[in-house]
C-alpha cells in the first residue's frame, strides 16, 4: 500500500498476494518513474501516484523459486537483477529473465552495487542458516565474473563511505574495504551472542544503521549503539 507521509492516510493498496522479503524499489524505465515490487507470485512495476500496473511478469515465467524472493533488486537503467535473475524491461514487457549472474540465492542480505561491482553473500546450499554454507563475493555487474570470494560470511550490510559494514547472522560486526581487488577485512567484533545454526530466533537479521558517526545494531528485541566518531 501507499500512505500519505504527512497524514498516514492510505492513498492506494494492491490486491492481496503472497508476500516476499523484497522491499519496493524506485526505478526509471522508458521515461517513467515507477515503483518495482516483487511479490510471492509476480514481478510488478506500478505508478507511485495510483498503483496502476505498467510492467508485470509471473514469477514462474522467469523461473524464480520462493527461495529467491529475499534480496532487494539492483536496477541499472532498464536492467534489473534480483537473486541472480537478470531481467530487462521494455515497452511494458519483460524481455528476458535468465540466471546468468553466477549467484545462488537463499540469503536475505541486500547486495550492494558500487563502481560496477556487486558485493554480497552467496548461498552454496540454499537458505540453511549455517554460516559455513555461505560465501561473500565481489562480482562484476556487467560480465558476472567473480572478482574474489571469502567463505563463511553472511549477514545484513550497508555502505558507509568506502566501507562495507555487516552484522553477520551469528552476531559479528564485520567491516570490509569496498574494493574489487581483494577481500580486505578492516575490523571484526562479536556484538551479540546466542547464535545457533538453523534456529532463526537466534540469528541477527536486521541491517545496521549509521547516523552521525554512530552505528545502531539490533538482534530481536536487543539493540546497541556504537560510537565510531573517533
């Protein structure tokens, strides 16, 4: 649904559908400013003013499984990728949808696109909740080439200046240099405890927030603020 940000009034809402873990993303396609949404059954682009559909494709038509409905899409022009599925939108149609990005889905971590490269975890065996079943990759956006990979890292991340800041599912804070040359870890600390493999209630699933030099972290109903100004 769309809400008026000043009054909270519902401006429009869609028909019921199966939910996914993908956030709405603003895109500009064919001269139109639209909102791209991935639901449990469809990939849809709508007009933000009234929610009317401009582009639509059934999830099954591009061979997207339910385990691929986690990460937010990355959009470059008319090209869209989410969970390794590549699509091009043109004249109201999805031109193609191919899994050609050397990426296996199954993690809720949001990929980050910077200077032509995508940074994010890759699931080797689907969404298992085991840190050992993941690897963190730097991948060239255009070619799909893997620049480097580090095994045993998965979590929610943000970009702060030229640094990738991740809260891993097992409660570790990991700071990486955003570089396509090599994996370069700048800092690591155990922030939250109690992680158990396969037990979701023990996992850290919320992305960090960075404001005015302070880093805010959360696990379930526990929160922490780290002062990073010095």
